[in-house]
C-alpha cells in the first residue's frame, strides 16, 4: 500500500522558515516526478513546486519562486520543501504528490497524494 506522509508543518511568524518533508512508502518513486501543492481555506488547491526524478529539474509557482526550494533524496524516498521568508498568504495545508508518468504542475496528473500538513504564518 502506497503512503505519502508529510511532516514539518506548524506555526511560524512572518519572515520565518519551515522545512517540510514527505516520506513515501509502499513503492519507490525514484523514477517519478514529485510535487508540492497547497490549499488555503476557501481557495482552490494550487501548485507550489515540482522536481524531476533525478532532481536535475525543478519548477515553482511565481508566488513562491525565490523563497521556496524543493529537493529530494531518492535513497530515502523522500521529498523536501524548504520554505524561507514566509508570508501570511503562505498559510495553507501543504500536500505532496507523485506523478508517475509526467512532469506537470496540473494536480489531476498526480497519482498519489499525502494527507497534508498545516502551515500557518502569523503576521
């Protein structure tokens, strides 16, 4: 059974940092794209970042570019999201996901999802 488990969320002041982790189990995703999405209350889920299977290619939404960094450790079947210079508008539930066959920022393309971790940024 495939599981994606996020951790590292919490409450932080504006300008602070958090590092999210997403550990996969049940199968290896070393050949798959992994991504992060977020959903704030009353808003649609939005793409945050993605990383290719090798880690050589990354992509970010304009709202987080320059502040967030996605990385992965295939030996640990884990993807990370380093979030710096956090803003109140970054408050959301952050979920990781796996796109088995593609390299997309389109949520329906992703095959497996974690339950999410709450990130709250206070002003």
